[in-house]
C-alpha cells in the first residue's frame, strides 16, 4: 500500500490580498507575482478593482 502524501490533502486554492496603494502600484504587483511564481505558485485570477483591462490581461494572460 502506497503511503499518501499529506500535501495531497491540503487545500490548494488561496485568496491573497496584496495592498498596493502607495508608490508604484504596478511595480509592486509585478514583484509580488514574481515572488509567488518563484515558489511555483500560479495566479489564476485577480480582482480588477485597481487595474484597467489591459493590466489585468498582463497579470493573468
């Protein structure tokens, strides 16, 4: 019997709130995305409250 990896049972979806109301908003969002992706974390979607349509497409093609 193969032992089940405990990570298989963990939740794999997360809602993450990243505030960027100071300074260069796009720069900080890009940096956050980069840092998440370096840990093999994929962004599936974003709330477009603070971004225009083109910026949303850039973050989640």
